[in-house]
């Protein structure tokens, strides 16, 4: 199992959970598992079967776009961070 | 890293005896010392937004002796601001934030020159407002101004000290340094409108802008002094509920539309339109 950190803007879709376990050997499998259990996440993460441009996914602190994208392997026990853009400042 | 943004030591203005006393805890730091303090006095820092992030930023930069602080804000102080916007007080409710902040900063440090721009930052005025500053600090609350601030910093070659907050979490980085990534390397496009709620809708813990704004002040002071290692290339994430910091690596994207090797954005665009979710002409 991998721990996925859910950003505050997406927690309404995960019942308020700040991190959730997910299964999969790649980022794609991990997100598929996540979105099958929390269907509301799909529109927030995916556009045309690709990762939405306003969301970043980090594995081991590295942006998966700089690795192998959705095919980036995920080691069991690692932490994956989902990070959509946020704008608040005042 | 770090070439200081201020002029050469020989061109720096002397400090008065009052300033030497005031800044004595800086002057005994070998990394700052007299020349560093003179660099701070010569430095010009622009704050976009005098609200949650802008409050601790303005206070700490003024206290530290940054010579010129520019403030861009067009709002008036509202009583709901006072839970976190500590540069303003109860007596200031109803006053323009610029006036309120200027009074507080001049009281904190009369040696600081405060320049106010009572306007929204727009594609039309960004160059005029930002041109004479060394460092720009993004403390805004909307995507349109964030993308505008980013693009303007890249086009003008000025570092952009970024911070953002929501509920119990915040993030900070430094964008648009000479070799570092910019905000568009991180997020080429904003999310569709309505997908990401604002602090007004989602709430924010009052101390959170204090923490993130202070981190931004730290980055700005290091840039002005030319010391330490900046957050360029790193996005720092803070979770107030678990009191945890984490960071992810940011890299300059060679395909970035504004700072990449073949940029497609070479002048200011219509940022309100860009962030409206409607397709923009290329």
C-alpha cells in the first residue's frame, strides 16, 4: 500500500481524510484505485485520460511529469503527494 | 546562489547613529553586518497585497530596515480581516489598507520609505509599478494576479517570492530567479474557475499567513542580502494541523510558455480572461 496525501481543496471528495492508502505499482494504477473509491476526484485530477494540467503529483518529492508521467513506478510504502494549484493569500 | 540585488558596497548610503542602534542585533551577525544592513536600506521590495500574507511581510521587512517597501492594494480594512491581517487594527476598520499599513509601518520604523499603489495590479500597470523594484512578493488571493505577477517577474527579470494559504496549509517558493523555475513551470494553467475555493469560502487559520508570510520575508531578506540558499527550485509545504514541513523539487520547464527556451508569452496577456476558463487565443 502507498499513502496518498490529499490536499485540503480535495478533501470534500475523500470524506475529509487528509491521507488515504491506495494500491498500485504505478501512478496510473494508484489514481485509478483512488478514483474508483472516491469518484468525485476524477474531474479534479484527470483531463482526457491524462493528468490535469492544474494538478501535480509527486513521488518521492519529484514531479511525475519529470519522471515517467502516469507510468512512473511507485514503491510500496512510499508517499505520494497530490498538489493542485491554490491561490489564497489574504 | 545569491548575488545581492542591491548596488555595490561603495555606492551604499551610510547609516545614521539611530539606525546603527536600531539594527544592532543585525549588525552583530557576521552574515549581515554593516554592509548587509546598508544593502537592506538600499533595497526596494514590492508587496502585491497588504492582507494576510502582506501583513507579516510588511511588518518584518520594515522592522528589518528594507529601505523602500511598495504596497499594491485597493481594499479597505474590514473587521473580518483582523483575525489574521495584523498590520491593521480595530481603529482602522473602514480605512484603505494602504493608509492603515503605511501608518503602522512608519510607526514601527520611520526610516522606511513606503510607496503605495492603490490599484489592482493589471497587465496595463504591472510594468510601471514593478519596474523600479528589486524583489517582488506575491501575497495575492486569486489566480489572475498570480499569473500576471509571475509573467511580469519573468519578463522583467525580478525574483518572485511566492506564498499561498488555505485553511490549515500553506506553501512557499521563490520563482523567476536567473536559472530557477517560474510559477508556470509548476502550473502552466490555472484550474477551471469554481474548482478551487478561496479563503473567503474555505476559511483560513489566523496564524497561518503569519507563518507563510514570515517565510516569504525570510526569503526576501536573504535575496536582498545575497546570503544563504533560497527556496528557488523547491516548493515548501506546511501543514499547521500536524505541524509538518515537507518539500518537493521544482525544475525549470524548458517548454514553459513564459520562461522556457522558446517562450510563447512575450508580453502581458488578458489574465482575467486566461483564468476565466474560456479558451484564450494563442
